[in-house]
């Protein structure tokens, strides 16, 4: 039975490919779980229409992420932290803290988009990357200073 894959399925193929599978596998698993469409001329047109809508949506998301990245690249945040002897921080500066600082500046950024290899544990100036879109990344400057 021929089907059109609507999502990439690791063992079968990539999205948009037309593949042959056993009828039971297609009817009982692929089609009900929306991994594939039955191969008919009508479904082929339907799949093409879904792709056009998806491409338009991704283009809008990319454009908005790019404009947000341009404004975020100009942002500089200051995190004031309490320190002990020899300027050692009590605790760390995490992605949640950075998200809160950005919220004060007027940017709603999810903490999961802020990329920190490890929490910040020292005073200084840091460049923090923010992944806004799979293809768009912004960098903000973070100043960690003592109270």
C-alpha cells in the first residue's frame, strides 16, 4: 500500500516521501497516528496545501524571531547578587534569573530558550546566547555585580 509520510519516521523515511508499506501497518498505525496519508490524488493535493501553510507559518516565525533577535542583541542586563568573602557568589545566576531580568526590560523569553552550559557562579561580564528559532540566535550581555 502506498502512503505519503506527513512526518519524518526514522525507520521509514522523511516527510513528504511516498513509500510502500504493508496495508495493516498503514491502516492500524501510520494513518491513525497521523504519520501518513493514503496515497490518492486528493491526498497529494491536501499534503501540498498543508506544506504551503506550514512554510508560510515558518517564514512568519523566522521573521519575528529575527526582529526580536536584532532588538535583543542591543540589550544589556545587570544581575546584582550577594557575595561572600573573596567575591564568591551565594548561589548562582540561572536561566530563570536571566528570564526575569529580560522580563523587566519588556522581553518575554522562555527560560528554556536561554542557553547556559552551566550556571554562572562568578562576578563578571558574560555573553548569553538565546535560541529564538532553530535558525536564529540572539546574544545578550549580562553583567554580574555584587550588591
